[in-house]
């Protein structure tokens, strides 16, 4: 999904953001790691403390038990356990007092006997005194005795002097029922009870007892753990809790400040009895997870009020029934780590703020090549392949991308430039040079050759080696597989070079020879590109071959297009020349007119293009315009294919194409006259016949003279002056007797013109007449409206032809009537119509205008469009001069002989003066001596007479004649306007 503009950010922003995020993440990770390390260090420190606490407490407990165990063993070896009464037992009082005095943690030493007697010595501490009802002043020791069922308390001072003896009749105590007694009997050594609350002192402790060898007595020592609580109180640090307990979570020792009051308790409380709620949580956890007492464990306790504690649990020693718990508040434990984390966070943020400009600058510098690459890609997107500086970067991938983009731009640019160049190149040889040169340059090759398929074989066209063309090209035998469409790629070895390419020069060293076939759109091989590549890596070789293949495809298309275009041009030129030849061949009298006019046009156009100053300094036709001039000059009279030959070749005024039945009918009339005359002559005598011949001789002489006059008028060589027209009219009044029907043997069209009513025979007819059947009407499709789409401005005669005898003999100049002159001039109309119907390409769009304008005049009086000089192109004006000069000098016309050079130039000079042809072009025609070049090639020696050019130049300051002034009569022979422009 494409993001909209508001969701897109510049790359350097992403880089800066990435750096900031990475720096922040790294800082966070480092802070978190440091925090965890600090926590771990705190935990390790506390664990170390815990280990010290555990060791100290284990040592204290051991030191508390060890003297007692030693004492018990010593007492067991003595006689105390065999003493049978109180007196005997008191004998051991000093020894027992010394034991109690040596260990302040011992509350009492006592012996239980198998008979139920009990003997106990206790140090009177303040807590013990508080439990007793009353004690004598100065009392330090208490002896509790049960002997023979009588109980007694004996109080002694510090010097073991008896202060008071108090009977205790209610003293009911059976040591044999006590747990310590029973455990000692079952144990093989010293038995230790579970901690419990001493009955007398209300202190927590435990009893160590050992049975006598004979099992008749058990001696025990009450070892208080109060000392452990005081030790814990000394070791405890602020924020920590130490608690000693057994496997049932029974409280044994803790900080004295935390201990509950044992006054009203009969058993030791659980650790949950401590004031801190964390102990309740610990007891619950121990109850739920008894395995926590196996080995060492660390756990976290979370209170309901959000408090958190870290707990270390471990037994005091292997096999010890007592467990130590170190409880520390997480807040206190991790306070240092938290402070350092906040300090590190502040330092990180400060460093980030200080590094922000650096990050931003680095991001911008990092993104600058990418921005340049983006602009480079946009240039490529907009087909701008001009050279630009490739951005460089210290980042390898960006630098590689830059070099790749630059290479892609150059490759695409070369490819596009080559495509445009090949498309714009119209010269086939230049195209081949460009194809080969561009391919060699694009592929980075040392040289190459281009071959074209001719008659099924590869023929060398051209070759370049190290930038220079080669005069001789070899290698056809090597390239035979290419004819089958196979690419050839072989290592360039010295042997291969000597066999196939020795004509190229000395062996250049190792390389690669690649031959890529050229295929047309039908996938036929039309040629081959032979490229010689320098040594390169396999990847680079593959890339170059791919490029050569792509260029070969483009080159093949360009070559094929040029070939097709050249073939089409040759076909068009041949077709044009075929039409022109057919027009000339249509009448033997027009000779090579359509072939000579293009030559004259070319000569005059080249002369105009060679001018560097004057009116034709800007006339510089392009190759396409030269082509248009060439085609137009060849097709300038293509409309003549529609002009009847009898009109084009009309040599006399009465010559026409008609039904010869009229001549045969006239001969029959003559035969009838001859038969009638012969019959009449037979009726006359010889004298009468002689008189008749004498009488008819003047008439015959007059008729002979009149026929000679009519024959002379028919030739059209003289101008029909008014007196000649009057004489012709008088001759026409003669009549003759027709006895035959003039409609017999006629075609349907001609009979239709004669009408339905026939004259009664015999009838008289005039010798020369303009009869209705002489007029041939013009079809509707042969008429031109005044607003016709071609812009023709010509007067169209009402009749297609008028064959009236008197009408034709009365023609003022030449042999053509008005209808026939229009039919002759109509060829240019048909030329324009025919050419405008042809779909000429853009560069040939001027062909109809050039070809159809050679009968226009500079003064606007020409035809068919009545164009003026300003409305005509230079090629059209050139064509007019070429057409007139060729017509004047042509010697193959039946109606005239060819003019000499001087006569033709004289006539054309008059036409230039009166505004019929371009005077500037005519002046160029004269001074460039094109007329002489043409005469030497196409005219007879008699026509190439001496020419005085000065006679054809207007005097200095003389302007050409006004367009409105009529041209003087051209009386030289019969060179009428029709003969000049045909």
C-alpha cells in the first residue's frame, strides 16, 4: 500500500530516528544491564552477608552446644548419675555451678533417674526470678530436687552458701515422661530436642541429654538460644531481617527487638508471630512449598501493600534441623542500583542531547548520497540521461548502488541515444557506421565488424579496430553458425586470430570474441555483429553479452527499417519513373519531357542552394526537401495520362479523332459526281468538251487557290488576321449537293447529336460549316464549380469539344481550340488531384504544391489556381522555368521544331520581363549556365548556338513589366502558349 505524503519522511529523519532509537535502546539496555548487575551484586553481597550470618550463627550454635556436649560426656563419666539421694547429688553442686558459670547460655543442668528422682541446678537470672513467687535476697542459684517423692527448692548465693530451703510438696515432675529423657534413652549418644519454650524461664531453647551407661539415669542441659537472638541483633543491618527457625517454621531466634513476649506462651510461636508482615508471607510460602527448606533458595515475596522482599533461605549446616532466613526489602536492597540507574539514565539523556546534532549531521551526510541517487533516479524516470557526478559514500552498499545507478544511467542513456540516433539516421551507410560504433563504445570493446546477409551469405559491410576503420574485413568462415541464428562466443586465441582475423593486424592478446546475429521481425538472420571484448570476469562478460544482445535487437530493427525504407523509396522512384515514362511513351512526340524536366529542375535548384548571398541565400533544402523536389519534378505532368493523344498530338486545326465513314461517304459523293460528269461529257462533242474545260478552268483555279488558303489556315503557322477570317468566311459560303444520308453508319452517340429529323435528299450543304453535331457536350462530372475544394481558378468551356470546321479553321494562333486548350491545360488539374489523393509522408507533403505549380505565373495570371510569386515556393518557381525551357528546346514535337538556346532564352527573357516567370531565378539560370550544361547533354549541335547573355538582362534600373501589361505576341514559328507549357 502506497503511503500518502503525511506518512512519508526523509531518509535522514529515519536514519536520525534510528540512531536515536538505537542509542536510546543501547543506553536502556546498558542501564538495564547495569541495574541488573547492581541488583545481582546487591543480591550477591547480601548472599555473602547471609553466608557470614549463617556461618556465625552455626558457629555460635556449635559453640553453644559443644561445651554442653563435653560437659555431658564428663558428667556421664562421673558418679552424679549414680547418686541415690539429695546429699550425694549436692556433692556435685560446685562442679555443676562451674559449668553453668562457664556458659551463660546454659539455663540449667539436671539429672533424671530411673526411679523418678530429679535433680536440677539453675542460675537465677532476673527473668527466672520473675517467674518464681519469691526468692531470698542474694540468691544466685536454685536447686530443684525431687527425691523419694519429696520436692524441695534450695537457694544459694554466689558463693554456693545455702540461703533458703523450701519444701515443695506440690512439686509433681516425672522426668521419665519428658521427651529429652526418652530421646536420650533411645539415642546412643547425646540427644538434642527440638526447640521449645522452657517452662520455668519462658525462654526458647533446647535440651541436650545423654543417658548413663546403664540406662538408669539421664543428664541434661538446657541450652538457651537467647544468645543467638542477641547475636542476630548485633549482625542485623538496617532494612534486613534475620530469623532462625525449624522445619515447622517455629521461631527460634531473631532480633530481640522483634521477639514477641513469651510470658503467656506455653510453646514457641511460629515466625508469623513476628510483627513484620513479611514473616507471615514467608510462613505461608514455606507451608505451600516445603521443598524450599531443601538446600539454598532465593525467593521474592510480594506484600499486599505493594512491598517486595528478597529472601535467602538455607539450613545452618548440613544435617542441621535449624534454618536461617535473611529477609531484605527490595527497595533497600536495590536502592543503590536504582540510584545508579537513574544517574545513568540522566547521563544517557544528557549524552543523547549532546549527540543529537552529531547524529543529525551524520544522518544528513549519510542520506546525502541517497538524495542524490533519488534525483538521479528521477532524472532517469524523466529520460534525462545527461552526464552527472555520481555521489560517493563511505557506506559500501550506497557506494555500490551509486556506481550501479551511474552505470545504469549511462547504459540506458547510450541505449536511448543509440535508439534515437539510429531512428534519426536516414543514410544507410552512416547508419551501419553508427550501429557498429555505438555497439563497440557501449560494450567497451576493442573493435568489431558488421556483416549483412546477401544471397544467403554473410558479406562484410564495415569494421572498426581501435577506433579506426579497416580497409579489409575477414572472418566470414568463423561466423557460419551465426547464419543459423546461433550466438558465437569463443575465447580469442592466437591461432583463431591468425586463421580468421589476421587481416586486422597483429594479435592483440587474449580476449573474447562475441558474434550476435541480427534478426528482422520475422526472426530471419539479416546480419551479424562481431564484437571483440577485452579480458573480463564471467559476470561482466555476461552483462556485456546481454547488452550486445539488446543493442543487436535495436540495431537489427533500425537496419531492417532503413532497408525497407530504401526499398520502398526505390520502388516509389521506379514507379514514378514508370509513370513518367508511360506518359512520354503515350505520345512519340513528347519524347523524354518528363525525364528531362527533373534534370533541369535539379540543376537550377542546386544552383539556387549554392547561392550565399542575394535572394536565394536562405534557400538550403534539407534531404527530405530534395526528395520532395525530385518526386515533384518527375510527377509534374502525371495528369497527362488523362489527356487524349489526339489533342496532345494535334498537328493541324482540323485534325481530330473521328469516324472515317464521313470520308468514305464523301468519296461516294465524288464517284457519283464523276459518273454524272462522264455521262454528260458523252453527250457533248469534242469541241463542246474543249469549250467546257476552258469555261471551268477559272473556277478550278479559284477553287485550287481557296483550298491552298484553307490548307494554310489548317497548319496554324500564321496568325489569323481579320482579313484572313473574312476570306475564310467567303470560302465557307460555297455549297455542294449531298445525295447520301449523313447519318448512315454512325455510332449511337454521334447519331444522337444529328437529331431525329433528317434533311430530304438531295440537299445542299456549305463547303465549311459549324454544324450542331460538331459540338460534344461536357459531362457534369467534368465541370468545376467556382468554390471547388482545390482552389482552381480556370474558365471551363461549355463543350467538351467543338469540331466545327469553320470554328477550328478560325483559330487565331496555333492549332488548338479553346476546348482543346483547356483539355491540354487540364493535365495540371488532374496532376494536382491525383497527387493530393496520394498519402505522402510528412516530409513529402509539398509534392502536390511543387508539381502542380509549374503553370502558375508570377503575376497571378497562371493556372490552375492563379497563384502569385509570393504564394509559390522556390521549388515550384524553379519547376516552371525548367518546364518552359524544356518545352522550348524540345525537338520531338509534331507541331513545332526545337528552338535554339538563344531563341529559347530570348522568349524566356520576355516572359520574365512581363511577370510570367521569376526574374531572379531566371537571372540565376542565366549566370549559372545551366542552359549550356543542359544543351550539351540533350540538344543537337544546331540548337547550341552562340548566346549573348547581355541581351537577356534588363537595363540597370529598369523594372520588370507590369503584370497588367499584355505579353507581346510570340511570332517565332508556331510556339504558342500551349507549345511552350506542354
